C-alpha cells in the first residue's frame, strides 16, 4: 500500500505514534510518505520505503499569520497525486483531518481514502473549544475511517460532537525489544543514582495538564522515607514551576531536569517507578513505554489511564491531585523488593500481551483494508541487496 501520514513532528505523543506507525508499516513493505513542516523527531535515520515531504511556507508581507493549513493541504494533494496514495492518515484531528479533506477535494486522484486518528487533546481541549468545534466535527465526519487511541477517547468524541460515525479503538503500541528492562537495555543506572538509591522518572511535554509540580511533591514525600532521586525528562511551561516547588521543598539537589530527549528508551529502563499525575490523559504513551521496560506506574485515574494502568497490579491509580496517596503508594512499592518485582513483571507482561507493536500494526492494516473495501496485502519484507549475494 501507499500511505501518506501527516502529523505534528515535534515532541508529543501523537507525533511519536504517527512516526512509529509509519516506520513499522515501512518495515512491513508498505511505501510510507510523511508530510509535515519538519522532519518528525523519531525519524532521524534513513529507512527503506520512507520518504519525508516538507511543507514549504511562502513568506509574504501580507501574511501576518502564514496559512500553514492551506500549504499543508496543497502539499497533501500534490503528494497524493504524484505517489497515487491509497490512504492519507491524519494524526491529531486539528487541523490535519480538515487539511486531508481539502486535499482530497483538490487532488485529481479519486481513489484517496482518509483515515483520522484521534489522540486526546485534539478532542478534549482544542477540538472541543467553540472556536474549533464545527471544523473538528466536519473533519471527523468527512473521514473515511476514524480511530481513537482509547475507549475513553472514543466515547468522549461521540459525546462531545454528537457524532454518528463509527470510531474504532486501536490502542497505542510499544516495541518491547527497544523499551526493555535495564539489564537488557543500554541504560546505566549508576549515571543517575548512588548505590542503594531508587530512581523515580517522569517524561512529558511539561504542559500544565501533566502535573509536573505534583511529581516533585510526590518525590519530596518519597525521599523522606526512601533514599531516591528523580529524573524529569521533557520541557515546557511547567519546568520553572517544578523547579520552584523543588526549591521550596528542599529537594532540588536530588532532581535532574534532563530536558528533551529523543531516545527515551536509553533512560527509561533505569527507573524504579514512573510517575504520571496528569489532569488529562487519553492514553499515556510514556507510561506504556515505562511498563514495557518493566517499570511500575503511579498515575492519576484521569480519562484513559485506567485502561492502561492496572490498579494494584502494574502500579496504582489515584485521584487527580492526591499527592499524599501517590506518595504513600510509591513508598509501598519502593520499599518492598518482592512487591516491586511482581509489579515490574506484570507491567512488562501487560505491555507485551496487549500493546506489542507486532499485535497493533496489523490492526491498522486491517482497518485500512476495510476503509479501502479490500484486504490489505502485506508486501514481502524488503531484502537489502547485499543479503542476496
Ligand atoms: O500529551 C500531550 O499533551 C501530547 C499529546 C499529543 O497529541 O502529542 O498526547 C496525546 O496523544 C498521545 C498519543 O496518542 C497520548 O498517549 C496522550 O495521552 C495524549 N495526551 C492527552 O490526552 C493529554
């Protein structure tokens, strides 16, 4: 199949999922074309069957707000015609679903089908805002197929927009060989902690909804009981507030702000506990990547998180803002080796059984096939020429 993918290329779960999906489809022999304003950050290396098309913006003095969405739609139509795309897959409804619709109207090709994947804030925050609501609904209604990354998000979308579309739930996925426990990964724990100390980890885009200051508060309480350190990966508006809270609580010297990191798999396996106290989280990809590496998760019970984190089995879920409860459960896990090992094993098992890339990619292929009205033939995997010699 020839598949076009448009997504946000910067750090953020939807771009990660779109990029990983495209790379996996390419490995399986499909021809994948990414279209965006910059190279998606997990797409740094050459890969067979993958092409990146950059949306170029025309600089013109009249454009106080350069019309990126129109430039994207034009590029999508151009690529659709040139490559004869079968499917154009829009990740994050706003504005990508509408751009894909425009592209289909403009393209000469008549066979193009549009698939839209909803990720979370494109519905719950941005898409549902009165200023975007009619367009978001239109983009979803005009898509030939719509998927959502959790049951929560599917129900929320149907409720917010009063839609009659069918929405398929295809959860996010992880490669358990890449997101592996410490002993199977390249992570060196002694880089982050002294002997006998535990390592807590949080990864996000540090938006207000992630609750990064709460991560610091949980850590400060844990640190009083369990010798430990905290690693904060990512950057955004909550970096400064999280530093202020750390200073107030006197725990700054045990925290490392690593900033943005492309290859999070290089640190994730080192952690003993992953903390995600989000106010909004339709899925929680970083928590899944931690689970795959055998790291138990302490999370809020917001939105889609209860579908991923099994309370009492792979970690604990607590109400949003319940810092004390999160700290108590963290201490419980970190001070009992047997309990920690059991949760670690369960976290990895659930990730492998339910979210393995090998299981989820065929769900997308099957979905594309249904949208196209024909089963997708999985091409022969690409064989490098030197392997033929
Ligand atoms: O979490 C964010 O704010 C980023 C956002 C995105 O679109 O990049 O993430 C959303 O999509 C991810 C991938 O599907 C999900 O794992 C996140 O839970 C979701 N974020 C929210 O719903 C807040």
